[in-house]
C-alpha cells in the first residue's frame, strides 16, 4: 500500500519501521529531518514537507505529541487536509482531544477524504516489537482498507465505533485509568511503608494475588524504586491527557473526581521541578505528604 | 492437628470445610449453631461455647465480621484469651483494625499464647475451592506450625512480616485498592457511556488490553450490568474497611485522598438505600452524577 | 466624558444608567437593540453597531457574558479594536479569562489604545444602587482618567495592579471563594439538618456569631430555602468562572482542590437539569447525597 | 450560685475568672494545681480532686481538651457523675464528640442529674474579655438556671436545642467551616501570589469587599504573614475537631468532601513537623504545592 507517516518520535518511529517491515511503500516526514533519515536506511522515502508525505498516498498516519502539533500539520496550505487525495484515509494515532477529533472528522468529510482515529495503548518497547493495542474508530470500510497497517504495528486491533472521536475518548479514559492506578498505589504504598513494610515486597504481594495486571507491576516497581528518570512517558504529557479527559468530561457534563485529584497531583509535581520526570512520579507525592523521605 | 474454628459465615464455613478435608481434628463454633451443624456432617465437632472451641487446641482460627465481633469472642470470661492453652496459636483471619491487631498481639503475649494475623484475599467462591490467598504475619515459628492449615485453605501463602498488624494493614490496603478500581472504573464508564459507547464493549476493550487483572473483569462487569444484588461483599463491609484504612492512615499520619473520596461514596450510597447492595454499587454513582439513567 | 457602553445585561444596564446619571455623554450598544432603547429614555444615544459605539469616545466599557462574547465584539472588522480612537481606553468589566485579558492588553497596546480590566463584585441589586466594588488594573494614568466613571457605578474602587490580568484573576478567585462558601455551607447544613436542627436557625446562629459576612447570609438563606429560581447568577456562569479559575491555576501550576470539587458539583448539577438554577444550587447537593429530601 | 469549674487551660481560666467577677461562689479544679492557685488570688476555692469540685454545687462546668480528658474526669469513682448532687447541672463546654455528648446525656439522666452541652465560639482573647458566643443545648429549665453564668462569660447566648448533642454538632460544624475558609483562602492566595499579587494587598481587597467577616481577616493575615507560632489553636486540636466532624458525618451518613480534604491537609501538616503550629498553617500547604517559597 502507498502510505505516508508524519511524526517520528519514539512511538512513531517504531510504528513506521514495522509498516516498512510489512512491505509497504512508505514515505515519512518529521519536523527534524534527522529522525526521518534513520528510516531511509530501512527503505523509507523521506519527504521534505507535509504535503510531500501526503500527495498520492492511500493512507497517511499522524502520530504527534498534542492537539497543537496535529493542527499545525493538518491545517494550513501544504497540510494533510490540503494535499491528501480524495478518498484517501487519514489515520490519527495521536492522543488528542475529543473536540479536535470531531473537527477532523468534519473537515475531512467536507473534502471527500476519510478519517480514522486509531490511538494505541503501549509504551515504546511495545511499539518496537509490534505489540501495541490499536483502537480504530471511523467508517467500517476505511478501517478495512487500513487494517493490514494496523496489524503491522499491533498485537491486537479492536474496532471501537464508527465515530472517530469515540476512540479518542477511550484512549484518554485508558490513560486516566492508569493514572488512577498510580495514585492509588502511591497512597497504599505510603501507608504500608510508614508501618515499616518494604515497598518491593508489598508490590510483590499485590501483583502475585489480586493485582496481576502489567500496570500494577510496571508502576508499582517505578514507585518502589523511586526512579522516575529517564521518562518513559513524561509527566507533562500525563498532565495534558488528564486535562483532555477533564475537558471531555466538562463538555459531556460528567464529574470525574479522581481525574480532578490526579490533575492537582500533576500540577504539584510540575510546579516543584517535575518537568523531566516520568508521569508515575505523581505516585511519590503521597509518601512526601506522609513525611517519608524520598527513595 | 487439633484445631478450633470460630465464625462460620460464608468465608469461615468454606475455610473450615477445607481444613476438615485436609484431615485435621476440627471443632467449630458459631453464634447461631445451625451453621456449625452443617459442618458436623463433614466430621467437625460442634462446640456450644467459645471456650469449648478453644480448650485443648493447638490452633484456633477466628473469622468474624468486624472488630466488635472479634472483641466479643476474644475478651470476656469464656473467651479465646481465657481458654486457649499456653503456647497455642490464635489465627485471626478477620479484616480488623490495625489497632485491634496490636492489642491482640500484646494480650496473647502476656498470657504466653501466640498470635498470628492471617487475613485472606478472595471472594466466597475462591474460599470454597481453597483458592484464597492467605497473608500471615507473626512469629515465624508459629507460622511454620500453622502452615499446613494455611495451605489447606489457600492456593498461596505469602508471609508478610513478624508484626501481626502488618498483615492487617496489607489486607485493608488491598481492599482500598479494589475500591479505587471500582471508583475509577465507575468514572471512566460514565464518561464513555455518555458519548454513546456500550459499557460491556468498553470493559472488554479494557480487559483485553492493559487491564487484564480479575478485579477489572469482575467489577467492570458488575458496573456494566448495574446489578448489585445479592451482595457478594456488602457495601456496609466496604464502608467499614475504608473506615479502618483511614483510621490507620490517621494514626500513622498518611493522607489518603482516594480513600477519603471512596468513603464519601459509601456514605452517599448507604444514605440513599444501599445497605443491601454489593460494595461495587459505589461504581454506579458517577453515572448518576452524570445524569445517566440507571442500568 | 464621551463614553461608549457595550453589553446591556442586568449588570451592564444598571452600570450604564449610573454613568448617565453622573452626567456623561453615553452611547450604548446591545446585540438585541431593545435593551438599548430603554436607556435612550434616560438620555443615552443608541448605536446600531459596535463601531458606532466606539468611534470618537474617550472610554468604552464592555460588560459581556464570557470570553466568546468579548472576542466577538472586540475583534473583527467593525470591532472595538478596529474603531476605538488612538489613546482612548477600553474598560473590560466582564469576568473573562486571564489569557484573554493578556491578549487584549497586547493587542490594544499594538494599536496605541489603552486597556483596563475592571471587574466588579456585586449582584444586580448592588449594580442598580451604584454599590458595586470595582477592581481596576492597568496603566495608572488610564485609571485616573476613568476613575469618575468607576465612582459613578461603585461604592468603592480598589486599584489592583498595573497588569490588567491581575484584576481578572482577583475577580475569578473571588467567585471561587464564594463557591467555596456555598459548598462548605451546603455540607455543614446537610450535617446538622440530618440530626434534626432547623436550617434557618442554624444559619442564624452562624451569621450572628463568627460568620457575619453577607456571603454567609445570602447563600445560607438560599440553601435553607432551597429556592434557586429565578437565578440571580446562573449555575452555567458559575461553572464557567470555576473553569476559568482552574485554567488559570493550570497555566500557573497551582493545584486548587476545592475548585476541582466545586467544578464537579457544577457538572453534576448541570447534568441533572440545573441549567436555569442559581449557582447556589450546588449547595443543595450535599443534602441530596445525605439522603435528605429536597426542601 | 455555687459553681464548680474543671479544666483551667487558656479558655477555662478566662471563663472561670469571669464567673468569679460576676460574684459567684466558685470552686476550681485543674490536673496541674498551679493553674488553679492563680484563680485563688481572685477568690476561688481550690479543689484537690474532681469530687471536691463537684460535691454541693448547683452547676459544674467542664472545659477540657478532648473526649478522653472529659471521660477521665466524668467517669470513675470520684468523677463528676459520682459526686454531682441530684438535680445539679453539668455544663460541658469542651469540644467533644456527638457520641460522647449522647452518652453523657443518658448517664446524667440515669442519676437524676441534668446535662447541658454549652460549647463556645471564640479564641482565648475573646474569652478573657467575656466576649465569647455560647451555644447551650439541653433541658430549657436547666439552661434558665445556668443562664447568669453563661452571660458572665459570653457576649451572646444562643439556645440551640433541647438535645445537648445538637450543640456539639453545631460547634464542630463551625470549626469545620473555619477550616474550609482557611483552605479556600490558602488556595486563592497561592493562585494570585503566583501571578505576582501581594498577599496582604489581596487580603485587604477581599476583606474590604465581600469577605468582611472576622474569620477572613484573622486567617487571611495569618496566611499572608506565614507566621503560625505560637499556636492560638493548635493544628492537633484542629485535626481532632475535623475527625469528630467526620465521625458525626459517618454515623449520620453525610458525605463531607471538604472535611475530608481538610483532614488530609492536617495529616500532611502533622506528618511534616507541624505539631506545634496554629491550625491555620494548613493554609500554607497550597502555596507549597504550587512551588512557592515559604513566607
């Protein structure tokens, strides 16, 4: 298939590499060209502009940091909207707002293009091994066309809805649920630690009994180690995702008290020097409030 | 081994039956004798008083609803403390306060008896199949003596500490973590449901990706079904466990904001007719606050 | 002075009338002309467009519902920015975001115009009696020019800062403080009411002892009466102000847990039919959660 | 009147002195006798035991730190209950739990004694000047007998109810409302301070407009000064009062989210070295979370 890929951060690079491996004709674009060059060695064509990455393609992926980044590549004279062929598909895998997904759906539709939201679950290592979970939502026929690409990057594809924005909300809600695990673990671990129970032993007890899911293992260990650098997923991005979750809750009129609590945790962390930390660092705040020394 | 067992609710009956099956010499006691008679058919002796269940035993279990129930069988003229032989072991599997565990440790020690806190994780079905997780804490030598009994009721024994109260805190913290899952799921499910996403489909997405742990499956389904009766674990007991968690946090000076939030959820539920519901019914409150109709 | 006034809602009409009474040469504009006509009877000229209300004036007030309304009259071809004379002063009394105040400051400055944020405290009755509190912030010289107008509408003028946005933040924080009083009163009143204490008697006790401020009297009575219609200040506006407060907290990185709680209260209220209610109706939610019947 | 007074802390000493000044025949008792001796100089008799302070009196006041202190002087062989004459009145002015007030009501009634809960609002300076507010609840006839004593210590007496515990709940709810003011002010002050607005100026703006009540002046100044020692009312007592408020909410099934938040603030403060600070020190925590330096 003729495919464009825009946005080659940790996640995007790994996904693009897996699309290449699956034998597709891939053109890549990144704001800083260097990251694109690396994929050239694996057979990708390198585009110098967004338009170059879109013209003539059947499918174009965008995998970018936030709403602003997506808006800057999609709208504008040489953007995705202006240059993607009629009938072609824009797959947005970025974690963006529900409102922007709605706008993208409408604008692509006006131009006779198709739009799929296809956010992913998984950290960069999972992306590298093509073990992401991908959650497409959009017109069924478009999803069928893009399915081989989804299978190239993910261990599992789950179709969410024919409304693209539904996938974005599911993705945001998933990140919110992860932060709720981090916060709850942080509280529980502060509590038992203050009675003298070892944090690693405690995480072992939890994860070998009721809480066997990977999220408990991953984040339990990070909090027990107290090691939040380098960031696998930055606190600034976590804060952004919770903000988007709350914004969705606001426009849908759904109170979300744990999300509100987690938002305040992120602001506390960021106001006190946490910009470069992993988002799980909010799990260290309950211990600090309990008067425990840092790990 | 010569064993006494006091408290034959759903959990206690199942545990006692498994101890019998393992070939021990078991004497059982329950406030309402009828539940004890059922175990007689399986070979148990039935005691008419607490003292009768304790005298001459090597190990006596208590598995009761709350602090008050434990205090009433332990203290007093014919109670566990007065009638358990010197050197024998009291195993408390009830979910009780850290403060009471501390007091039991001290009082048994004064009388030359041994005390183990051995709370369990698992719902009644797991107890019936001897698939509990048991978390003993206390003197190592006593735990070694009682280990065959623990293995008779559990799929796994994890020694927590030589301080009995540590096991109680771990148990309370585990129940707190479960309530945090219920609350977070309740919020996330209200959010996506208000956009039109089916609750069962959403739980499937979560549990087939990042949230594979049984707690997400069990409670996700209960909330999606909106069916909270009959109660597997009553809201009143959930409220009690969060109260004990907060009390431990208070005496250790550990702020626990999610626990505080969950406490308010339980009070809301109980103030509005929820006494007979399963504790997972607090997971339906976010939907109500979002203006969604009951399931 | 030659003055324009844009936005003749309950607050704006009262302020404009008081400026007229003080003898100024006033031109008024309102989207629905009818409200402007009423002031014509008192001597105001009626403008048909925003530009007509701005051209040739020394000072132009805007008193509008929200950021969107202010943006629509300020920006655009015939807007305040395009038509206000060089050196003239735009006084924004609307409760708008800190971010918009920042933008207005910059844009007016680029055009050689002056900008003052001058939000007010007080409900419509206070506006009618010229008993508002007005909180101007901006260039000192501009405030001196506009001071006679401020004195015409307010019992007291307090200069906040030379940064216009500071006044907006103070105004937002003041509304946040009022909502915190409403929420706290709602909780306390639910608590004592459930023990059988009469709500009006309770408010009397509070306001005749430690809590004599008008906010406690006003909102205590509203909650005790349970009468939230017609709205003096609508719940939708309250929700907006808390949203702007939280947005300011977010960009300044200041966690605001009570503001988060109040936000969830507003969403709950609005999701359950509260659009037409006074913002103090959030103070009835604690009683509902406590299982008490509506008043 | 023949009066006993038990508990001569800052508040109790001042109240006892004012009862003496009003000409009553006063016998005082304090655990550490020294504080009693000081009142002897003003004409008080000094009792060596609780019983000595109770026998033969018409009215006995208790003004003690907490439930435990009240229990220790009331119950027991030579306690208030055992030694107060039949028909005489026990006035409890301590801030105690609703549950203990209930128990005192029942036990005094069984012995043919009368019981009034008469908590007070006001800090020690107000007590010294006989400017407290006193809130008696109990049998109307008993309140009439004790009224001259109430008038001797207070600027105003407000009869709450004929159920003594109602006065205790009103007192607790009042302290809760004060903590809600401290927390809300702390949040608002952190917010505006981070934009560069001076804290004292901000408090002036608030208290000269909508928030003129003394609580805003007193606590606004304490937070703006950042000076929390010596404690006028200790954080440990504040924590206790919030705990009792939440306990009352729990038994009445009333969720109290701001009280829960404030409880966590107190635990945070106490876990980080705040034992000797004034309770208003919780108002400095929002600034810390916002990354602002201490004052």
